[in-house]
C-alpha cells in the first residue's frame, strides 16, 4: 500500500475488516492492517469485527488508534451504516489495553472455531467476533466463533468491554 495520510489508512483498514462480512461463513475476514506508521507505532491499538449470524446480529467493525481515534464501519442490522469516527482520551485507550492484558488476552488461543479442539461443543449459526490487540510490542488476533461452548467467558466479557469503551452502542443501537 502506498504511503498515505494516517486517516485514510485507518479508514482503509477498517473497510477491509468490515467488507469481509461478505466473505463466505467458512472464511475468516482478513487481519486488520498491521503495518507500522511513520511514527513507528501500529495504526490500531484494538480492533473488533462482528460477523453476521442466523439471528440478525449486528455486523460492524470498530478500531481505535493508540491516540484515541475511534473508527466504526456499520454494515448490517445496526442503527448507523457506513463510516463514523469519534475520539476518546488516550488514558481510556491505555486503561483498555491494561484491562485486556490483565485478563489474559495474549494468553488465549488464537482461534475458537468448530474445527479447533478448544471449541468444545458447537452450536451453529452464531456470530464470529474477531479482535486484535497491539500493546507493548506484541500483537494478537483472536477469531472467536460464539458457537464454541468451551471458549472462556472472559473472552466474551473483553469483547463487550471493547464495545463499551469505544462507544459502539451509539452507532449499533445495541
């Protein structure tokens, strides 16, 4: 990708994640752009993507930069479709990263899918949530099919906390 202003890069990466909702259910959306900006920091501290499901689940992607720029891309079953931006204080981003770290995000397996042993009992047609976190020089991506009965409850809690801290409810209505 050619050098570009950080804002279009942010929107570009968010669109990649959000547009993956059109991919067949068996394929995971591509990972968010994990390149490094000119300042040497990852473009996103945290990303979250929620996929479609059989029960009309909200489909959207949201990301936050280390500086606090929130970018949302609503696709389906949400109050606001399209791209929205907001900002939160850097201290809230840092607190979220600390919470994710303390809860063991970097120790969880990278995939909770029906073909993985860590999935356990599987219920079809649930949404998949894909998160990525970059903190302290580490980056981790987790693909979590909510139909996997053995996924840790803490992972669902962390996904909800990302939504809460980034304020997605104002756009999703949920």
